[in-house]
C-alpha cells in the first residue's frame, strides 16, 4: 500500500468494501447502539469493546452503519476462517435453500450430511480418521465439551477430570467448571465437581520459575508424579482436556515435546486425552489441527466455530473403541444443522484447495515480524506468541513485576490500545491474564496487503497510547 501510515479502511464503492484513505475515526452516536444498551441484557460483552453497529461485511472487512470500514482480525472469535460472505460458501447456501432442501434434520442422514462427514474425515490426519467416528452435538462448542466429558466418564468409569490453568472450554455447567479464569466462576455455585487444575506451560509466567524447555520438563514431571502418587489426593482421572493452543487464556501454544509427553502419560495410565480445537483447529495454527505439530492423535477431538463455516455446528471425532453410547444418550434438536454442514463442507474444501493453512503460516510470520519490530521500540510488549494466524501480544508495565517476579500485566493500556486500534480501522480482541493480551484471529485467506495494514494500524495505536514514535 502507498502512504502506509495514513491509509485506512473505508467504504469506497457501492458494491465493495475496499482499502482507501482516511484519518482517525471518531465513533458518533448510533441509535442502534442506544437501543442495544436499553433493551439488551447487561451480559453483552463485545459491544462494550467495539461500539459499532455492523451493516455489512465482505472477506476480512466489515462496514458499520455510519459507512466506516474495519479490518476484522477477530473473525467471529475464529468462527469465520474465510472471513465474511465468501462467495463460494454463499452460493452453496443459496443453492441449498433454492433446492427446497431441509434446514435441519435432527440426526437423520442426508446427502449433505454424508458429504460433510466425508470432508471432515479427509481433513483429519489419516492416522486418526482411519479408526474414528463422528458425533454431532448441539450448535455450540460448549455442548460438544459436555458430550466429551460424559463420554470419557462413561468409557473409563471414573469421574475426575484434569484441566489446566488458563483453560477456556465454554460456559455451561461442566465446561465452565473446566475454566481457568476465575472471573466467570466467582458468582457461580454448584459447578461440576472433581475437576483438578495443573499448570499449562507458559514461558513468560512459568509456575516453576524456570521457563523454556526446563519449565516444560518440570511441568511434565509434576503431572506424572501427581498421577503416580498414592498420597497426591487426586484419584486417577477419566480424562485430561486441553487446548493445544490456549485462546482466551492468552494465545499460549504448548510445545510438541509437552504434547507428546502428555500423550505418553495418558496412554500408559489409561486416561483419555481430549483436545479442544474449537478455536485453534481448522487451519488456524498453520496446520489443519494444532495437535499435528506433535505427531500424535487424541482420543477425543472437539470441533466447533470454523468447522461450520461460520454457522452454528459442533461435533466430536473419537476413536471407535470408545463409542459406548446408547441411542439418544446425548442428543440435541439442532445437531442436524444442514446449512452449517453445507457451509462447513465447502469451507473445508476451500481451505485444502487454496492451501490456506500454509497461508496462515506465511501471513502469521509476516505479521509477527512487524510486531517484533514494534516490540523493539515499545517496552510495554513483553511477548509476541502463537502459531499461524492465532497470535497474541502481552502488554505489561515495563520494569514492574508482581509478587512472583513475573512482568506486571497492564490491562488498562491493553484496553486503550484496543480502542485506538479500532479508531485506526483494526478490530482485535483481548484475553489472557487480567485481559492484558491483545489477540489477532484474522481470516485464513487474508492478504499480504491486509496483513501490512494490520501491522501499521496496530503500530499507530501503540504510538498513540504510549507516545513512543510520536516524537
């Protein structure tokens, strides 16, 4: 792009949303936002960070009702792997509707469902798919997590579950019990019992005070010693559940070594290994699934978000030997969402055909390089991490540390940067400890030009909030 520091996203033509020039955007009063505030429950969250009303969207760009456009690096929290309204996906949905085909069919099969299943199995590593079956759950990822928990307990006859610090698995009773973040759990009572939390490998804030490979080895030794210790107080669990890359926990990727060791331990002790790839799967990490970096297979894989091509759908894929369900033991009216299966099948085809996992690697490295250049001049950036197009930037108070000697998180500055980024045409999310990690989840088909805009807009936001680079 020319005049990179001044370029902005805005509506330029009546039929498209394109790159153009503009200045810093100020959010005007919007009747739709006022109505939302007056009529919608206080539980709403995203509108508090993004005070816009979206009118339309195309690819990685969205336009609000005031005609202002933004580069969407949130992508529906990762649910839109091809961005908004990919023409091929839209065509499939329209063709389905025009053909008088059903919208949902419970769990009765259809040609659409059969095609979707075949696409999912082809997208999986064949070492896993060759001896696996699929289970359709309710439309949310949380329901698939609940199903995975029920299945693991049923297969093993045990009730304990191990989760990890920083984990996010959903908001239902069982899935919320697995969450590491205490804010969502503080006012809840009666959550699922028998959940135990272990440290997740987090180099910047290592629970063992080691970091790096030494911290990971200590983590594995701790897990293994607890599970073998008759005095640990923890009964052998039914399953260990984790995200190979934690999303809401701050974009923390487990190493291949740590995942392989966890697979070894669970196999030796007859514990099911559940990978939640609701956010980090479907090409997001630079591989079809993040667990592929470790060269291992889970016992149960949880999918949602991107697997439905942006429409509500969730499913499990698990080893056939664990298919101990009786008919109807886990059901849901909308587990037969035909439109989501149409969109999901076409999305998986496009990701494979256009090699979008590889594009996620290239574009992720391109953006990471720009972020690392910003880190050199902005000491508030403690760490840039992630894989593919799942990246996080941890914001801290330079030179300050908490009682454990870890860098002191700066959630206030992170919020300021997020809002400044929005004014510069960039939508990014927050997460992690104290909400001090800024997160990038752009579409997998994002272009180099758009990536460069993201880096430039983020740089302008940093400069505006820290005064560094404004001299």
